[in-house]
C-alpha cells in the first residue's frame, strides 16, 4: 500500500527580547522555497526535508511538498508572515485532504508570533480544523524547542534532534517519517506525552558533546527500543522566549502503557532538575578573553573565542562591539572577527574600493544597552562582496545562503567581517568565502553558541567562550522577563520541586 503525504518546513526560533519583528521579507532573505524548488535546494543535505524525502523514496510515498521557509532568529513573527506561510500549509492540506494519508512537518518548537505564544500549536490547531482529528500528523522539532502541551496533543508524533551542535536534522526527519509510515499502515496508534520542569532552559543549553546530556541521550536511544516506544526527545528549551510554556521538556511518542513511559520521562526530567547548578562552560568577560588572546601562542591552531551573548542564531542582534573593542584595546593581531551585523556600514564600505582606508562607526546600533555602542574605527578595505556563500561543514554542508552586502575591514591586525544580514558563525565558509582563512589566523573571534564547535574545533588550538553582555547572554537572570511563570529557575534560585 502506498500513501500520499503532505510535507512542509516552517522554522523560526523567536527571541522575544529582540525588538526587530520577523516579517515575510525576513523569511525571504533567509529562505522561502515552494514545492519542488524546496526539494532541489534542501532535499540532499542535513535537513528535515531530506529525511522526509528519504522516507518518500523508501516507502514509495506520493510526496506533496508545500514549502520550506525559515528566517534567522529575531523578534516575534508578524501575523502577515505567519498567515502567508502557515496559511499556505493549511490551504494545501485542505485542497488535498481527500487524498492525504498523513502530514509530516519540520518545525522549530520555539516560534512566537505577535498574536500567539505557541505558533507551532496554532499551526497544528488550524491544520486539525481542516483535516480532522484522525489524520496522523508527525512533527520534527529543534533540540531547543519550548515544546507545549498543545503541540503534543495535536501532533501524534513528536521527534526532536538529539545533537547540539545539530548534525542529525536529516536523521530526525527520517525517524519522524518512519513512525508516520507505521501509523498510516495501521500497525500503531501513537500519541505523545510530555513532562516539564520549571526552568528557563537546561543549564548547559543542551550540549551533547560533553556533560550530563550524553548519558541522557544514551538512555533515550536505549528506551526507544522498548516495546511500544517510538521516539524519546529531550528538549532543552529556549530561554530567550518570554512565554508561559518555557523550558526543558521530555517527550515520549508511544503506544500502550502511558504510566511506564511517563515514569521514564520523569526520571530524565528529574536529572535535568537535579543538575541545574552544574554549569560546564566558563563564561569569561571580554577583557579576560582578550588577555588570553594576548598571551596565546599559536601552536597547533588558532585560539577560538566564541561570544555566546551576541549569537544571531539565538536572536541576538549580532552587532555587539564589546569583544571587538577588547581585542583592539589589547593590541591583538593576526586575527579574524565576525560577523559584525551592520548594514549601514556595509553599504558605506560598498561605496569604496578594495585598498581604500575609511573611517566608520561600526556596530552597536540596534540597542547599545546590550553589548556596547558604536566603535569609531579606521581601517583598510580588504574585500567587497555580494555576500553569497555555500556551506561545506557538518551542519549545513551544501546549502546556499547570503549575508547581503558584505565587506572585510582590516582594523589594525584584525580582519572584521561586516555583513548586512544576521547570521551565526557555524561554518568555515562563512569566513573563507570572503578571503579569510580562520585556520591560518592566531586568534578568531566569532559570534556563535555551541554550533561553531562542529566546524571550528577541528582547526582550533584552544576554544574559550565569553559573555559580551549582549542579548543572548547565558546569564538569563539579567533579561527583563514578564510573562514566564514564577517561581522559575534560575531567576528564583531557591525554588524546589518534588520528584
């Protein structure tokens, strides 16, 4: 028996503290592909869609792919953007519902709109209104989703990534599709349970390369082999969303004995809670990081300094100047730094030619309270570019992106990558495509949170992380929360939870 499956990807990680709303244009600047064009662009790489396409080939599905759309993390998604993109998915489901056997979606799990805290739950509710309660729906989610009860009630199948850095998106999509296949065949009738703890996020942001998450993931994978268990997901949460259903949640997609499976999920959640004070990363000040850079001897590879707090991949503005200023003040040379998200300065640099010396006011323009104000600098233009590049690393290898108007400005001994569109550094090509070889530098300052490790740790002599005071600071208690339920850890550090 062959089935007809509707697929789509609609992805956004919303930082509600970012004052820049995510409109339809923000999606088109990152990517919006429809139908077969989406499959051509994303169906061969480490994406949920590639996993969906694997299933379509393996099981002989007739796959109707609606769209693949994502925007770089930023402020709340506008109603117009949600209605146009989510609405296209719902419209297609309505048009095809008589022939559909199932729906398979790649979502994030932390999208917030200007009218709804739980955008994924809202999308699923609209789909259910069209296709009814019996249509099997599977969703693949990011490891950092704030997974709500509504998502788990409206989707039969919930599967999240098990890696951070995320290198298993395709595998996640394939697993969700495999469970959907068994459901459509009538072999199983899955549903998903959820347990949760009152935390903003797992204390180490869900790192799976070191620390307690390694053992948790191993237990989850082992438990998936138990009878009646199809997927176990340990969702870290996303602390930069000021919403009610925030924080780490464990989900189990199962058929059968709910009490047993809930007890397993509670055990994992208890471990997350019990180890809430066991922070792995040492978040240095920018001055401390600069002093280490000043004393660093290159050896086997560069010193990588990651600014966790100005990570565009978590919705930070990407224009914090505090780390760059500290490196300049320390006299650091033979260095690279990026990105500095500053469309105004990029445009200014594009009015010049390579080799010109120019004076600029760089960065710090979105909200100087978070990470520092503009720097008055003079430098030499080393490169001017349209910003297009193709990734070749383990996370996004083979996928195409654009930084908008881009330039490299050499300030003293530091090559600064100035871009127009925010992006997290997680691939070597984000430097190499613009004439900077990070492996050949002594010091590389970059704006990223954990994802950079997949591509940059293999070339690094040493890796350190710092907090520049920008919008994705790991010290969440510094953020102006208003909507999260109280008490909640770590804002309320004395809170106790009974196991």
